[in-house]
């Protein structure tokens, strides 16, 4: 493996530098390791091994340092993996950033918990609200004033605030590591059946082909597009902001066909 410094994140570089400095100090002060009570046993053992190499023969110090560098580099977490592992939850982002205005409604920001204020915004969908937050809108600066937030963290924060204000949005999906697609049946049972099972507010019932055929007269694609935007009393994507186009299509097909006869 060819390891180049530019391939490592800043955190990886700091870890390696600290490890090498610690190795050098241990050569000078053998008891420093024993006084470091906060270090886990395995870390102590790691440094004890490489410093013993250096003390046994000063000519082997470069070897010890090379081992330290190789071991630390081998456990350095890839930048992408660390980013995903340290993504903040929507609640954490809101508490740290968004609440400065949205907790009280300062500067005209919709207050968290104000269902009426959030209902109109939620109807625009997650993509539109995320775009507003990323670019900034009215009194709100880009990224909510925190450029360190990722796009995905922004989506999580928006979803959290919507759900704290009467919404029923699902947690957004990270496109870098998306879960397996849900089947039409799973989606319908989890969400669509709330209206389509009993025909609430005129919604065509599941498997009622006579009711569905007129809605499909312009083709399946048109019906799916209508579901994406919302139609009548149905919100965009059936109220599931994280629903992919393919999943939505599967759900519409299941609604038309109904469950397979047993």
C-alpha cells in the first residue's frame, strides 16, 4: 500500500504526529507511560512494545518509529467512513445551531412546535427546504450560519423540526450508504394504507381496480408524478419525504393490484 500524506485527513495526520512524539518522549522518560493512567491498556502495550525496540538498540529507533507509523496508519479510519460515523442527528444539529432562532421564532423564523407555521413550509418538501437552508433565505444565512454542517445533517435537522411541529416525515436516507429499497407492499402497509385501506377522503381503496383505472388512464408515469407532487388531500410522496421515485412507483403498482391472493 502506498501511503501519501495528502491521502490522510487532518485528524489522521495529527494522530500519527502525536504517536511519533509520544514514542520519542518515551525513549527519554521510561516512566511516562506508567503515569498515563487515562490510556487504555492496549494503547499502553502498543507504545511499550515499540519503545522497547528502540531502547534495546539505538540503531533500531528508526524501525520502531516506522512500526508506530505503520500501525497508526493501518488503523486510520478513511475520511468518508469517519464523516458518516460522526454525522450529527437532527436533534443535535437543532440544539446546537437551529434553536438559536427556531426555538423562539427570532427574526421571523418558524418556531419549533408551531404547526401552522411549519405546515406551509413542509408542503414544499424536503428537497426545497434543504435548498433554502443551504443557500440561505431571508434572515437565515447559508447552512444556518454553520458551514461545517453537511447537506445530510441539514436534512436531518429540517426533518426533526418538521416532526416536532406536527409533521410525520421519515428520517432522510444518506445516499452514500442507502438501505435496501422497500417493496410496494411494505410502503403501502406502513403509510398509504392509512387512507387507501378504507378510502378516507375519497382515496381509491387498495386493489379496487375500477377506482384506479381512471386515475391511470394517462399512464403509470403520470400517476407516479402526481403522487410525487401530492394530489387532493394527499401530501407530496404520500407524506414520506424519503421515498425514492422507484419506491413510489412500486407502491402505486401495489395499490392498483392489491395483495396477492393466498
